[in-house]
């Protein structure tokens, strides 16, 4: 198995607590975070200097790539990754973006440019969007089903524009003539796609290279893999599968669980209720599945209820939307759980921790060596820059000269 382990760039906020710097919850604005008092809990702004520290740390310890999120409360992923590519040498960048907010031909051009300027280090994470008010901020008022239908057309045009030949397409959402780019990206960026709804599956199976899921108990993940694998088989395709988890890992299990407790220490139940009410309005099926994992905590208020499977903790989802689960345990225990998910067919793991700079080193120096010792992961190979594109001189320019 060629397992790939990635890290995360916190382009919205970072800190040592889930209660610090949380302005938005997966596209929805939550109440403003209380002003931090202890110095250790201060908000870390996503400056390029700080993000570059995280990117270099991820590169140094051997992560393959970093995922950069998208949304109103994040810095723009395209521009951030373009800047950070100049601060790193090998690390790849997984740019999350929403199809439909830019032209697919323009996105093909942007991807081709960034792929060349970064030396072939671009990956693309396609996010259809699950929040109606978030989409409306960008002038997008389509229904959920329409967004997925548009995404399918978008990805058709995107790949067509990379084909090296002028590409024509007429659909419900796009009508393009001669879509192309200066030169096809080499290699074409891999496409990552997530979604748990019935509308999402067929789009992922037809167009994605890697299907992503948020961290759920293994039985639920196995069901998703079987679902998407069956849909892909109908199109004669094979896919990779990836999963998104936070991580709280230490030398011992007791130390790891103590660190997890500190993430939610002093949590205000009324604030949890406020955030959960906002998330309940989401159109995202995946978000609903995340929220369901910690319903017992809201009923009983016991942190122990948040361990929904051995070493799988749903505490992050109390205050943050999107990925709401963490792998918690000793380095060996976390590696055990990763191995269990790998046995299901998961080949890519996108991990994160609070704060992301320190935890990149903790995971990279504790868990990654254990995975390599077991033969599950290998150090990422050096990226060989692609050759310069062969760009024919346009005939009209020849005439002009």
C-alpha cells in the first residue's frame, strides 16, 4: 500500500484551545471567541510567516502535502499556497475550492500555472459547499442537488481544458467553446472530492481521483468505501480513499487524553448549544453525521461519552464544524487506529492538531516513524520538477511580427 499522510494549514485561526479564535463553524459565523486571558491560549493569526512555519515543519518531518481550507473565514487557498510554495521545496499543496464560484476554464488555467510554478506540487480538493448562506455570500443560490450537478459539469470542463485540444461543452450550467490552457499541467493535479449525500457519490465516482470522508467509526467508513467503490466500478474506474482526522497524541495514552481534555477545558454548554444550532441548519449530510457522533455529550455532559470508538474522540465537533473527530492516544495507539482504517482501504490520511505548528512535530516525530516502522508509510520521495512546457508560438502572433 502506498499510504500518504498529509497535514493541515489553519488559514482561519490557530491556538491551543478549541475555544480560542473560532470565528466561523464550517462556513457559519459563531459567536465571537472570548478574549483570551492566559498567554498560552492566545489567538494565532494566519499570517504568511506563521503558515510558512507550519508548512516547513510539515515538510521537515515528512508529511506528503498540506490541505488548505476554503470559506469566508479563511484566507484564499490559491493565493496562500502560491506564496507558501516559494517557502518550501518538496511539500505539496492541496488547494480546496468551490466549483461554480470561478469559471472552470479559469480554474484550469490557475491550476496549470500553479502546477508549473510549484514544480508539480499541486493537488485540488473540490468542495461543493453545504451552507446556503455561505454560498449566497458569493452570489450562488443553487440548491444542493444543483450544486452537485454543476460540479460534475465543472470537472468535465476542467479536465477537457487540460486535454491539450480545444474542448467544447454545452450543459445545464456551462456552455464553453474551445476551452484550453497555455499548456496542460504536468502532471495533471489529482482531484479530491468528499460528500456523504446521495447526490455526492455519483459525482465523486465519475470524476475524482481520491474520495475523502471525515473521520467516523470504522464500520461507517467501510460502508462509504463500499458505496463509492461500487459506483466507480460502474464507470470502469478505480479510486483511492482518504480520511480527515484531528490528532491528539503523546508518549502515553494518559498524556494524550489529558491533552484532549485541555482542548475543551472550561467549555460553556450554552456556547456548545449555540454552535450546534448553527450547524444543524447546514445542508451538509457529512456535517449531520459529524454532529450525531456527540449527541450523547449534549444529553449527559460527560466527556467520556465523546469516545465513539477506541481512540476516536468526537470532542472537536462540539465547537467546530467540518471534521469533528480526533484520534487520541499514544503514538502506538494512534498508529494502530490508522492501520485499522488502512485495512479498510483508506490510503490517504489528512491530519491536524491544535496548535498546528507544535502538533506537526509531535505527530511527525511520534506517529510517522511508527507507521514507517510497520511498512505502512514511506518517506515522501523528492519531487522532480516537470520539464518546461512545450508551448507553440501562436500563429496569429507570427503574423503580427
